[in-house]
């Protein structure tokens, strides 16, 4: 087995691991990034749709206040462009498909009033949750042992309002019954509230990267050069006070420090010798990702634009419950991106590829009419089936686990440091959180190395 000697071994070439490596390399340290896949980018992945155009099969959108990812992309020369959002949107809340101009579908005054009351109550409580330590929020134990669904059922009467409030959980790709109230409040706090979290203009879905979101990681890896080892799944991390030996299937790396920048569900499958402290093991094994199958449907042209439609739809009852126009910057070909989320993703994960495609196109026909039935191309990716991701958008602690074990999440364990979107404070689960976690881990390592 080849043994490399370096200062810092970094596990995972997603945005978090690559950011850590760039910072350390810029500070004059030797790094080796060990990546299980044969590509960089982790939960970002471009798919070729011909004529030099790509669509994003993983994460894609960025928005205001996501300054860490914006600065990284800028430094690496990757530009953004606005998500197409001209015209009216479509919604199906139980009854017929309706057009609406505001980001949210028009509802009855009764629904609007109840939604406002529910969101105000959630935002007031979210303001009491510290983003760097949600487990220290007032009443944290009670909040963390109550499910978000229980809160919805106890506090919201109208079924349409319940569905709209459940969007806070759906944005986590998790059924509200599996999300603690504390984590729902934290999710609102760390992404600047419901409107920013769910919005396009002024919100987290405002912009996309020219050349696809994976372009950021590809550019980062280009700068790191030989420091990135692909096809190197890390199986074991042996550690002593000031040395680590990181073992993969085809190369071992001896270093002074290790940074683990992989999703918690996968970190908990690495063998540590000696074993990790019980609280760290507990938070890693109890931080579960949600379920998403992402679909991009390619048409010869974006036919909805000619009808004055933006391409956005909201339809909580359909298999593809939400989506947007995902055409390349020049508007050709036309692409609609849709998401099987949470329960729908689980149901359709077990279905055949044909059943999934039928359900996806059936949703689009319900929303956009017959022209949606005959795409030029259909692309899908079930992120729960990806062995080196096992779900998305990001891991969240199981009900009760944040208060019980959350304090261990970011804590270094001897020479082992922790990065990744799930260790972020702001924009947990987003690109921005992944990048800021990489900066934090790199600072910790530099301080430790002296
Ligand atoms: P990852 O990207 O998961 O990187 C971890 C890396 O570690 C991977 O490359 C993996 O292969 C590797 N790895 C795992 N185990 C091992 C091992 N044992 N040894 C070696 N390597 C290993 N965020 C947004 O900001 N905007 C969005 O629009 C958005 N939408 C999303 C849509 C989807 C479908 C998905 C999947 C995610 C989305 N996200 C979005 C979330 C965002 O993509 C992630 O939060 C972010 O990319 C995570 O980066 P990371 O570096 O923490 O982890």
C-alpha cells in the first residue's frame, strides 16, 4: 500500500473538504484530500444535456446572505445567473390548478390569516434559538422532544395551512413527524426565515451557477492539483495525540491532523481506532438525511414561458410537489426541475424506473397540460441510493438527539476535526454552510498546528 506523508488528511472532496484544503494550502500546509468517488463535488453533480449545456442533479441554488459560497465561487471565477422567474406561477392546493402572481398561491382570507398567525408564532420562537447552539435554546429539551407534526396538529386547524407549514419540513426533505420542533425552529433561524428559505427573488433559490454548481468544486480541485486523491474511500482512521493514519482502499495517509468532511451518516461508518467518544458516535449515528429524488425534464423549448408562466409550481398532493424552470442561461433547451421529497421520495424509490417516470411526467401534465407529456430527455437521481451520500439535502438530528448529543457535533476529538454542511451554524444543509464549515475547520487546524 502506498503511504503518503502530509500535514493534514482531509476526508471528502465536497465543498466543505475542498474549502478546508484550499485554506490550508494557502497557509502553506501540505494537504491530501481523500475522496471515495471518481469525481469531486459530493452533493453537487452536473449532468450533460447536449450542446455544451448542463443541468444540476444535486444542489443548485444560491441566494442573498450566502456570502461564504458567493466568495468562494467568485475567487474561483464561477459566475451566477438568475433563476428564471418571469410571469405567473402555478399551484394546486387540493382543487384545480390556479395561476398566481405572488410567490405563494392566493388562498382564502381564512387560510391566509391562519398561515400568518402560524408563521409569526414559529418565527417568534425561532428568534430565541441560538444558531451556534440550538441545544441551548430556552425550553430546548421540550422543543427537541416534540415533533414538528405534533406542533402543527396542535396549533393549525385548516388542512391547507397545515400543508403550507409542513413546507418547513419538506425543505429538509423530511416528514414533519420525524423532525423535532427545535430543529424546525433552528432551520428557520439559520436560513433567515420562511420567506428567504422558500423564496426565489430575494430567497435561497435566487441564482444558479453558470456551468452548473459542480463547477465550483471542479475549479477548487483544479487549484489543489495532485493533492486530491479520487477513488480513495476512507475505511479506518487510526489516531494518537498528534498523529493520524488514514487508511483507504488504495493509499494510506500519515498526517498530523485529519478533517472529516463527509455526511454524518457516512462518518459513522468509518472505523476509528481508538473508538470515538460515545457522544460523538451518538450524534453521528443519529443525524439522518432526508429523502429526495431529483428530476430534470428536458423539452425542445420552454413552452410554459410563451404562456406567461415562470415554470414554478407548488402541488403538495402530487408526487413531484414542487419545481422550477431549470433551463440553461440562454433559455434553450427548456428544462423543468422537480423533486420527489420526503414520503414521495421513499414511495417512489422502491418503484420501477418506468413507474417513477410516469409519476413525474403525470405530475407535470397535471400542472402544465399535455405538452409536458413528451420531453426530449428525462434525468433522475435518487440521492438515498447513492452509496457515498445516502440521502439529502442534509442530515438532521433525530428527535431528542440535538439536546442529548449536539454539543459533540463540531468538537475536535484529539487530532480529528469535523467539517461538512451538517456542522454549520448558519445555512446548515446548504452550500454556504458547507463552505463556512470548511473555513472553520481550517482555522482550528492551523491553530492546533501552531
Ligand atoms: P458532500 O457534498 O456530501 O461531500 C462529501 C464528500 O465526501 C462526497 O464527495 C463523498 O463522496 C465523500 N465521502 C463520503 N464518505 C467518504 C469516505 N468514507 N471516504 C472518502 N470520501 C467520502 N444546497 C444549496 O445550498 N442549494 C441547493 O439548491 C441545494 N439543493 C440540493 C439538492 C439536492 C438534490 C441535494 C443532494 C443537495 C442539495 N443542497 C443544496 C445541499 C448541498 O448540496 C449540500 O449541503 C452540500 O453540497 C454539502 O457539501 P459537503 O461538502 O458538506 O458534503
